[in-house]
């Protein structure tokens, strides 16, 4: 998928945007659309299409893991430009999603220390839970500073 295709992918719900329009992997896998809810939590959505499914027509587990990891990483942040990496990820597949489903992901911050965040999440279609997970995330700095270090 080209950058132009990603930019033209309409959100499945009004008021949603692509969370990180420059992330090549997440946008090729999704793209995942995001909105901050009134309660301050992050809500990610994806309309599953044929390219998101496996040979059995079920939404691919790797896609669910990517969506959950993104959601938990964003939830871990104290500030928007914080950068986190996943150091531990646990998950259970509970049910299957299918082409055409509106897949939704939310996460909850359990605890944040100076350098670590403990997060748990859920991916669902409507009231049907597809996937539950938890992660330990490590803060590695600020995104702008990391990008500057790469170019130096």
C-alpha cells in the first residue's frame, strides 16, 4: 500500500484519524484509525477487509497482535511524544473476527513507573471479545529525540 493509498483510506467511523500516519508497518498492516474518547482512553478501529484475513477467512492473529500492541503502547504514554517499546506481551485468542467486521481495541494502564508501563487490553467486535492481552512496555525517550539521533 502506498502513502497515497493510506492517506485516502477513509476511517470506518466519523471523527477517527490514523494515529501515526508515518509508521510504515502499522499503516501497511491496518491502517488503524484512532480517537481519544471523552473519558481520556484511546479507541482504535479497523474495518477488516480480505487482506486482513487468513486462508480460512478469519482475521489474522498477527493483525490482532499488532493492533493490540499499538493500543497498549499509546495507552502507556504519559505524554504524546513518549516512545515505548514492548518488552513482554501475553495474549489469548478468544474468538474469531471476519471480513467486514469493525474490529475495536482499547487498553487500560495498570501502572506506570519512571521507565516502565504495565498495560492490559482487549480487541473485540461489538460485544464479542476476540483477544485479550497484557504487556510490559519500556519508555525509551521522546520520539522527536529518537528520530534526531537516527539522522545524526
